[in-house]
C-alpha cells in the first residue's frame, strides 16, 4: 500500500524528494536504467502528488524544482533503456515544473538532457536548437552549467561536421569550468565534476580526432576521465573506456586498445543499459578490421557476448 500523500507539505518533504532523487540517480549510474526505471517511475508518481498539497510559497517553489529534478532523472533512466515515449513525457513534466518554480537552472538542465537524447537519435538540428534555448539568459546559470552547455554544443557541432567551431566551444567550456564554484551549483549538477568535464569534452573532440587521424586531440581527456571517475559512476567510466578503445582501434594503436576494451567489457557486465550496448557495438565495428590479430578477435567475441546479454 502506498504511503498517503500529506495534506500539507513542508521543508522536510522537499528534502525527502531531494534525497530520493539522489538515490535514484546514483542507482541508475551504478546499475543502468534497466534496473531502476520502473521503481523510479513509481516514486515520481507518488512524489508528483505532493504538488497538490498545501504549502507555504517558498516551500511550494522548492517542491516544484525538486519534483522537476526527479522527473528529469527518471527521464534519463528511461533514456538509458531506449523507452523514448516515457523520456519525452518525463522531460515535459520536468520543464513544466521548472516553469512553475521560475527555475532557469532546472529549465536549462532539462533542455540540455533533451538535447542529448535528440543527438543520440541523430536529430542534430533539434539538439542544437535545444542547447541554444538552454543558453538563453545564461547569466542566471552557474559556471558549471555554462561549461556543460558549451561542451554539449561542441559535441553536436562535431556531429554536424562543423569542426571549425568545436575548439572555440571547448575553450569556452574549459574557461567556465575553471571559474566554477561547486558549492553554488544546484543539486542536479553534482555529477559534472572534473571527471565528467574531461570525459564529455573528450567525447566532443572524438569526431575531430577521427577526421584528422590524431587520437591525441581527444585521448588525453578521456584517459583523465577514466582515472578520475570514482566508484559512484561506474557507467560513466565504462562509457569513457569504450570510447577510448574505439578511438584507438580506428586511428591509434589496436594493441593499446585491447586491454582498455577488455576492462570496459568486464565492467559493462553489471550494467543494464541500452546506451552502453550501443557503445559496445561501436567498439565491435572499430575492431573488426583488426581481427587478424588474435587478441582483437577475442575482444570482439567478448564484446558480442556482453552486448547480447545486456540487450
């Protein structure tokens, strides 16, 4: 039986929602969206009902922001398992909550996550539009948020072959990140630390590294991310390892890529993530031209086995 919704909510209830959001976000990164999306959706349905309860004005504003943040996290767990209809529904609710709260920061973050989903689906014009909407009134955003948005814009531009603009956006992102004051960030930006910034900027630079056949443009940042990600972000480390191995397979040293890929495969076994599976398929494609090498051939077989198990 579900816990009844109180008739009136206060700051304790706001903190409950924030705590539930932190727990779901961490669980999603440790296990993947496949193991937490349904439970997270149920939690959101109950928490959403708190918006109907009576509250002081400041509590109500904080509650809208907290619930909107939770909805965005639930959307991302659905995104991780390719449940795109649910993703869109939860993102729309998060945006509505941001509007009710008057939260430019939550609005920008939600639009950024919507842009990630659009880019993942190859809808690059939509992704760029969403990023630039998120950057409206960026004077109201923290330096960390601005760094995240410039990095995301660089990634989308790279995918549209606008390579000339990538470096400028990466430079802007680095400058914003250098100016950040983490204690002033909203709670949903706790993930965007040095490891995430290095991994995300490295990812943005991969198309340019492939185009110029210069892995050193992206690889050092991705290596740094791998070293810096702590135990709370195993999926993020897997993403970085797979991307680095794929990059080295294509334009670097396949022998160097093999141990990195093997570790990524071993770590991916614990995750239920469609996005990870797709990244592993990318590593397979990058490795196939080198399968005359027995170690590479073994890696391709291991990747196929884990990708099938996680599908």
